[in-house]
C-alpha cells in the first residue's frame, strides 16, 4: 500500500481527477493507495513559482508539473502541479488534470519515459483524450515493477477532506533554493567504479587523437546507440572513430561552434549538446551517422554545464544528469527543467576536482580529464 497526502489545492479541488490518476495504476497492479493526514509516500501539491524544491514553476504553459522518483529522501515520490495552469477535466480546454496526474504518478512510482509515442509515459503531453486508458506499454512497465493485479475489484480510497493548509509535519515551502539534497541517489551499483583515464585507453572504443589540431583539448564526449564515440575538442572540432574529424558546426547543423558537454539518450533517441547555459537537441537519421535538429531544438538552462551523461537507475530507466563544478543536477526532457542538486562525491567517492567529460557504460562511469 502506498500512502498519499494532498496540500495546496486550488479552489474547487480536483480531488477526483487526482484519485483517477492514481486508479489508472492501481487497476492493473497490486498497488493500493490510501490518503492520510500524516507522513506519506507521495505528497501531492499545487503551487506557483518557487515552492520549496530546486525546480520553480514558470507560469501558464511550459512546465505543467513534476514528480520525484522513488527513493529514501523525504521528497522522493512527491508530485507537484503548477497552480498557474488552467486545470480541467472532461474538456479540450486547458490542461487535463487526470492525464497529467497519471503521467506524474508514473514517475513517482518509478517509471521513466517510454519510446512508444501513444503511451501515457511518452515524453510529451498530447492533450485531452476522452475515456483515457493506459497503453499496453504503460501497463507492461508498471507491472514489471509491482506485479499484476490478481483481482478485478478496484481498490477503494479514503475520502478525507482536502486541506488548504500546510500540515505541521510537512516541510514548508520557501522562495529560496534549499541547501539540502533533493536528488534521488538510487543509482545502480555499476557506477561505483570511477576512472580518470583518457578515452584513448578505452577498451571498447579506439580513437586516434594523435593527429588532432595543435593545442586542442577534450571538452566533451558521448557514445551513441551504436557504440560510436564522439569527442569534442576546444578548437571547434568533433572526432569520431567512424566519421573522422569535422567542424562541430558542419556536423551538427544550426548548433554551437563549440561544445562544453554532450550526452546521448537511447530511451529518448536524442542527443543533447551544451554550450554555456544553452542546450541543443538532435535526432539521428536512419543511417545512424547524421544528426538533425529535434522538434524542440534549443533551450536556455539555469546553469552553465561542465559535463553531461546518461545513467541507468535501479529500475532500468535512463536519467540525464548535468554537472557543474562539484554538483550534479537531473534534467528531464518532459519537464524541460532541472531537478534537485547533489554533490558528486555523495554519489562517487574519489572523483577528481577537475574533469572535461563524462562517459558511462553498463559497468562504470568515467570522468575524463585532458592534461594536454
């Protein structure tokens, strides 16, 4: 059984829409949800702008809501909705609360995004769908985590009154970014091994950097879905063990001339390039060797990014992390925002103070530093 508590509700509530969002998951698994007034596994809240985490809302449109993956910290599982949105039910107008809530609760329960475009857990909100039901891909994902419901009798939910006051057991919201960690640390143990070797020593990928431009240094690196490694140099070049060396602006159309960080997501089939506090997003064509701008192509971020990488969590889902100095932040394409902040040493002990790029595979994470 998973307990839930709701605070900061908008006028008129939305209790039934939230309840239906939860019931989509309980109907197909052994999960049951109970509303409580004390400590809860999932804290549901409606708020505006800064509301006590590191992900302030941005007003109407844009970011609709966000949720934190399961974990041991107090904020894990919590689900926040932007109270500036026009939340509706049963109409094409505004934003459908039931569907968005079901999506966010999927994250709160441990699901990542799906590559199936018609699924609830696809990365983007597609609008109101009458008689909405979970896609088979959503069902398969949640049942992998929590099993199959053995009875067709739906679970009941305690219908206690919804309070608009903050319970004393709940950490108050603040207009400042908390100094406490708000990022789930439930990473796989495969990330325990830390190396600082240059990519030229990699056993899986051999790239000859001996002929790179004079005075060039490694700025970023990523490995694509085919295992092809790309290394970005300070001279504005990108080197691959398949395509050779190119100017970044020629190889990645409409992108930056120089790249500070890069990460490739198999789950989202998307490449992320970073320069300063800007991010560019690319898709890859059928050949696997040509990149083209994605639909949502460019975005300004809250931080300047030093490095980026994609890591599998304990549930087998990809999570995109951005690094700045000795801190790491999670970036979620659906929310288009940063989630929390965590000191790198809390995840991996012994990481060097300076690093130029980060690479991961199924067994380890590599922090690369170019001494050249």
